[in-house]
C-alpha cells in the first residue's frame, strides 16, 4: 500500500494555518467530578476565542445535545454562523486523542490518518471515540489511511519539518500499553510512513498525575521549527523535579531532522493543583495555537511571568486576527479534568 509520506503528505506544525478546529461537546460528567456545570460555558469560551480566525466544528451526540450546545454558544456571544455541528456520538470530549491526525501535501490536498484509540489503555468506554475518524472521513469525503496502531494526538508534537517529540513512558511502557509487543523501530517507521516524520525525539517520563501516562503535550512543545519549550521544576523535593531535569538534559543533546541543535527554553511548572486529594497534571505546556488566539493555562503567581514569556510567541502575528492568549476563563478545564485545552482541540489543516 502506498503511504501518505510516499505521496508527499506530512503532519503540519500546530501554528500552521487551520481550516477549522474540532471539539466534542462535553457530556461525560465523570471527567469533571463536581464541576461539570461550568464546563459547557468554558467550551463556549474556547469557541469564542477561535472563531475570529477559523471555523469551529463541534461533535454532538444527538439533536438534544446540539440544541443545548447552540444555546450555550450563542449566549456566550459567538457568531454561530462560524460554527458547524456534526451529529457524531463520542464517549468523551478529548478530540485531540481520538480524532484523525490530518496530513497535508504541498499542493494543498488534505487527508486523514486514522489511528486506533483504546481509551488510553485505561478506560472501558472508548468504542464510540474510536469510530469518530471513520465517520469524519465519510462526512468530509477525504481520503484516509489506517496504520493499525494506537496513537493519540496528545502523545506527540511536531515541528512541521520532519521532527516529532514523544515519550517512552507513553508509547513504550508496559503500563497502560498502547501497542503491546510493538518495538520502538516499528513505531518510528509508522510515524515516518503516515505522518512524514524523519526524526523522532524520545523523552523519558511525563508529569505527576497524568492519567494518560506520559503525554508529551504536558511536558515539551515546539513553538517554532527549532525551539522547544520544556517544563521545568525548581523545587528538588517535588516528584516532578528529577524526571523533568532528565528530559531537559536529553533535549540539550538532541538535534532536528537536519542535525541542527535545538533551542531549549525552560517553562516553569505552576504550583501543584490538587483535586479531592490527588495531584492533577498542571502544566503551562498544555496550550493550543489557533489562527486567531493562543489558548493557554492561566499563569498563576508561581512562575507566571516566566511562563508567559516562554509560550508560543513566535507563532503570533501570522494571522490578522491574532490576539494574546485566552487564559483566565479556561481554568476549570485544566483544574478539574486532569487534562488541558490542547486535549479538547483537534485542528484540521488548511487546504
């Protein structure tokens, strides 16, 4: 079978132009225990910040869900004409991890790569999420490829030039194993064939409290083709201190797809966030770069100024509607779910 890479497709960087961003309207209350009432309004806030620069496409389970979503979005001051609703049922709302990964060719053609999804090898309800890429391929009438492996969008980040960041904890660990028995070389070959990746940069472990078991988007992110921001903990007594230091040291020795050294910028960790006695995976690395706005975790006092300085400013100015990151009203999404705004968003690349 001819692969996307053989036909000239590649996965673009997040800051490259989007045709749209996909969301799934929230409905799984257990993802925000005791705090769900605010979450639809947080999603509407995400939509409000994105629509000046791109369409937003929202997956809803049925007509009742669609009416509810439309009402909340409209009451939040969103131009609903820039929002498309698709009746595609989901188990959860983390589209980054179960939606297709879009790839693009230099002539502008966009296609889908349909990776398997198994609920992060943790949760039993994932079959509707796993079916979403097939549904979207038919609705969008786009070509798709099926690599036959589990891969979540939150487990990777790319620079758009051929280099990909991921973690050994997520893709290679026997704990919450995504692809039992699959070795590093096989994964790298699949990333090359289906996403156009020429070099994979393997970090070690993720941050404390991450129930995805090592997603890289809480840990390290490209903000331009050669610059990586990496989470850094200054307190040597914090359980994140040693693994984050190891990852920073690895990145300092790494190069990109052309053997050029990376520019590594430390991104301070926020103060620990606890919910019901458990630590959540709070990180400033979990941001989303839209056409018109950067959506970021609220930068609270601990390291706030340094965190804002390190976040994706190289991407700004690309779009005429671009404005500083939306932060304050997104706090409930980060602080109750154990997941961030990047997990709730899946960009479709511009043709």
